[in-house]
């Protein structure tokens, strides 16, 4: 039956890269992503990977997206800031391929040489331990000259189709890190069925005497792999920023083309407040994510603590932003064949979990403050005199039970300072917000003072 459709905006195809730092080929990539890659993203999620005969098989759309990311050299070292701009642009279209690209990029920080076409994954988590890596039971039996055979199970292996993996195992000298190639003794038991990130494969694996080569020192496996984890946490921040940006773009597009109660949604004051508030949050995430990328480029000491602070806060804010953007579309936002928002919403909690959950990030901040001299001073130096006192007061409180409040205070102060340098109008709106208010509760003067014009540029 033919259905007459009116008052329904056409699906958004563009990929908005405004506000991202200049990067070679970024505009070209954005134009390309507005075409077939949007269709590939949908297909890759509608047809998730399957395990057949011990091999992970992907839909051709996944292969095309991964090839595009590798063509853009997102898995290779280089300028963090330039890579971050391209990574965000791709992640606005599809997040799944970001997993192998991110891990391979991060592996360059701990491995001497990785062939250009190689993908490197990681497998740390076991069923009984989760984030408590010291509870791992996978056994490494030394075979001489830094080699070992690995025996046991891993409850979670990211991107199991990768060519090699960094794996944590218990050696005679304690928890150690090994590089294990996919091959003999590497057995994929099953693929995970996940809330989101469906285009990407995650697996439970067994290692049955798989050969591994020691990375770093025996007994110092966490120290060996932590630099890789720091890099993938940067990509968690970038990926969450991309989700916010895409969700906001979808909401703005819908509201600019949908009439309700006699006028466009985008012209209605309460909806303007909601959209403006989402815009402010997204701008705050964007400027802080790229400040972090620049700290990686310049090797600044602040990156150590700022990575954990922003990984906690930006990733924690993302489900709220995406959920509010979804609501802007009403029922259409909840229906898979009406918009991309359901897929974005399913994806939105993941980065807060991957590479250490929210509590892990906050405890990592406390650990750095206590063990690494100069950490607090480096962070405070990032803040304007206006924002520094709030963080100084929070640092005096200390204590594990209050760690989330401390880290939130640090993150919001950093974002406020960065927005002051980025855009006075957005900064004023950011500072005017109720700290724990729902989206759409900006003071009316924040809306009137040019924010709508800034948002629609």
C-alpha cells in the first residue's frame, strides 16, 4: 500500500566537520562520508559478524569502512591532532571500525615495528576479574628467550579477527604482557551479542599453547600495556565526541524540517533551549577532546591526568546527550528505520566502559595525584584564575568515595577555561547552566545573546 508522507525531513547525509581542527583532506573525507559510507554503516550493523569454522566473517560494508579508515591512516602513528579530526569524522558515521583502528594505532606506542597492513588487538579481561587484572588466571609457561606458551581463557577479546594481540597472562614472575599472533593455539569460542557496537566483533577466546613473546619485563604486564591503554582512552574521548556531534546534527536537521503546532520545531522557544544546550555540551566536548590530542602531540605532562579526567566526563555525558537528541525526533527517534538515533543511542554507553569503566578512571586520577609529583600542578596550570579555585577546593577534599565529584569538577573547569578561549557566546552559556539541570534549562538570556546564531552557522 502506498503511504502519502508529508512533514518528514529527508534523512541527513552530510557529515558536519565544522569546529574540528584543520586536517589534510578533512573536507574531502567529509564529502566522501556523506555518500556510500553512510549506507555501509547501516548495513554493517544490520548484518553483524558471524563465526564460521573458527573464522570471523564480516559483511562487505564493514570491510569497506575498515579499508577507508586504513586508507586515512587512522591505524598509524603521526600527528595526533590531524588524525583526531579524521577519526571523529569517520566515527560520526560509524563507530565499530574505530575499535581495531584505535588499538592498532595505540600498539605503536609499545611495539617496535608493526607492518603497515597489520591490525593489533588486545585481550586483558577474564570472567572472574573484569577490571581487576591482577585476578587474571591465564597462564604463561616460559619457553626461553622471552617466549612462552599461553594456556587458559579470556572472557573478552576485542576485534578477534586482528593479526596479533597484546595479552596479559600470569608468568612465574607475575602478571606479564605477551604479543600473540592469531594462529595455532588461538581459538575463538564465540562472538558476543552486544547492546551496541554490533558491526564490530568481540569474542570469548581460548589459548591452547599459543606462542607469545614477552613485551616489557616479566611481572610488569600492566606497566607494559598501560601506554597503549592511554592512547585508546584518547580515542574513547574522540569517539564519544563524535557521537554527540552526530546526534546533535541529526536533531537539528529534523527540527529544521519538521512542523508541529503550526511552526517549525527549531523556531519554538523550548526546543531552541534544548538544542542550544546540546550544542553547548557538544562544543565543550569538542574543544576538550582536541586540547587533549594536542597534549599528546606536544608530549605535555598534563596528558596523563587529563586523559582519565576527560575519558570519565565526556564518555559519561554522551548517553544523556544522545538520548535528548533522540527525544527531539519523538517516536521517529526510537524507530530504527526512521533515523540513525537508535543506533547512536545503543552505541553511546560503550566508551565509558571500554578501556576502564567510570570508577576505574576516577581511581586512576586519585592514583596519579597521590603517586606522581606535579600532576595536580600540571592540571591547575591549564585552568584560568576564574576556574582554578573550584578545583583547588575539590582537591583538598580527597577520598575515594568523592572521586567522581572531584573528577567532574576538574573536567567542567577545564571545559569552561577552554570555551573562554574558543567562543565567548558558548562559554557564557556553558557557565550559566545549572550544574545538575536537565538539558533545555538554560537561562533565557543565554539563548538571546547570540547562541542560536552561533549554533546555526
